[in-house]
C-alpha cells in the first residue's frame, strides 16, 4: 500500500469531502490508500464578519477584483456606509449577496442548494459540520488554539505560543484601516442584518455551542456530550485514546 506523509492543507474553498468513503465511491482502488482527513476551522460571528468585510473592501483591499459586478475601485469611490447600504437595500447588501460570502455556503459545499439562502442549505452545512473534528470561533481565538493543541498535539503543539508571539503583528496587517471613517451600525441596521442573516446566525450559534462543549472538556475538565463523542469516534485518528475516559454529560 502506498504511504503518504502527514500534511496540513489550508484553502479558502467551499467544503469538499475527501474522505475514504468519497474516494472509494470514485475508485475502489483508492479505498486503502488515504487515511481519513481531519477537518478543522475557525469562524467569526456573522454580522461582525459582514460589516468588517464591507469596510475592508473600501479601505484595505488593493486588488482590482470584482464582486457582484462591482469593482473595488468603484466601491472605494462610493461613500456609502453600512447603514445606508443595508437600509437602502443596495445590491451589495441584498440577502443573496450577503449569503454568497457567508459561512453556511462554505460548510454546505458546491451543490445547487448551497447557492441561495435556505434551510436545505443549512441542513447540508450541519451534515458537513459533523465531518469537522473542531471548529473554533475568532471571538475566543486564543482558547481555540489551546483546544487544538490538546486535541491534535502532533500537529498543533506550540500553536498558542506562536499565536501569542505574532498576534500584534498579524492584527496590524489584517485590521481595517481608517476606522474613523467607518460609521457604526445603528440599531435599525443591526435589526435588518439579523433578519437577512437569520440562517447564518443560527448556524454560528450551533457551531459556538459545539465549540464551548469542547473547550469545557479540554480546558475546564468538563463533560463531553454524547453527540460529540460519537462524531469524534468515527474518525480514524491517533489521538482517539485521549477520549476513552471522556465523561458522558449534557
């Protein structure tokens, strides 16, 4: 049987199933070649992510890209704020446009149902989520790195120390500039965004709760829920022994 070195792959594409089951359906000879992949990710609260992306394109993006038929240069020339965009229902802030850059489509995949807001897409995203050993949240990034270190020490040992060393430098490179020119969202804008991003928010809340269970188990000696224990046991990975003493709780 052909041997493959362990490797880490990071790519901004919609979720792709590269499991044994998937490859064996394509070519039976591949069934025993690949080890099961381990999926990990980190996501951000949807409304904060959208507002950040809205202003990033105006003040930070130097690439001459086109999104929704609107170039970055056109957007920088446009003095619209997040409030005017959302409340005036500008094309950039339509529900379908917001969805395209959301988290649910990423986890849902490339199927037709993933292209537009729907609970069918949500359900598919939840099914894909079960393939992920870990999904953290950027709002609790440092603890997310700590959990990853404990879950997969062979890959992530030292991750938190690295994060502590490089955090300020990375933040300076990725933070949106000209914050003094960015109008904060009003209550009406936030209310409208919650309506437009209802499915996104529900998915984020689900992911966050899942993450909090893992954080409690690994960092606070809490209980690991049965649904997470069953999900993890389906993965053929070398640290499964660390879970055998898991206390079944909530």
